[in-house]
């Protein structure tokens, strides 16, 4: 089941981390891991498929976040996630530069990647919102983070079909070609995957997060 920390708890972690509590910063990073992994995966699939592991980019993002945290001035989960996305974009562009053998920092590339990362985050948020009932929307967490946590725990094929179909917006024939399956099989997996996400989100509201 996805993390059950509420926004107020995460806001408190931000406050404690800004007071110098290293364990609070570690908890904030851990709570954001699946979300950043999902964003990194989507972007690397588009540009550097198979060349870089999302976990490597996320680890570099966390190291940079630890170094730069004294300059973080936000106070909410939303502030925290927006700040992490900016660092992720910087690490993604640095990674791309290594593979493209570019010597200079490419501001245009960074701008484009920032827009794509923000769009991907909004897409994750919108997908999560399409599942939630009014009682589930009372869960005081960023919906994109909750969905990323849920996706990380789904069977591999369920997770893949949702990422490819909804977050990378491939057609069913394109998803079938990517997974090496028939279109009919993909559609069955997709239906089961959506049902699994709905059950998981329903469980979150039952836990009174």
C-alpha cells in the first residue's frame, strides 16, 4: 500500500528538515522516491531509452537535493515536489549531455525538459484524479505521489501498460508492439490494471490518511 503520510505530516517534515534534522530530510526523500522514479522513467524512455537507469538519475537528484537543501525555501509538499522536479531536470540534462557529448550547458534543452517533466506530473495528477471519489480527494496528499506509490507496487505488466497507455499516451497497438503482446491481451491487462489502481486508492480512503 502506498505511503500514508498526510500533507500536514510532510509539511512538518519539511519544517524539521529546515531546522537541520537529517532524519526528516531522509524521510522526505524516501516519500518522493517513487514519484521521481516515474518521472525519470517517462523522460528517459523518450530520449535515452535503455541507456540510463531511472534509479541512477534519481539517486543523483537526491544527492544534489541534500547538498542544496539549505537553499530550499518552501514549506509544503507541493513546494518540495516542484523543487525536486527542477533538480531532476538538471540531472536529466546533465545525463543527456554526457551521451550527446555536449560541452556546454544547453538552456533550451533544460527548458524543454522542464516543460515535459511538469506535463508528465500533471498527467499523473489528472489520472489519479480520474479515479478518486470525493472522500478519496479528502486525502491530504499530492495525488501524483500517491499514484506513483501505487504503481510501484503493481505487477510489472500492470504498471507498464498504465505508464505506456496513460502517461506516455501510446495507442493500444503501440503498447502491444512495445510489450510484444497482442492488442487484445494488452486491453485485458489494462482493464485489470485500472481495477487494481481503483482498489488501492479505495483502500487509502478507508485508512483515513
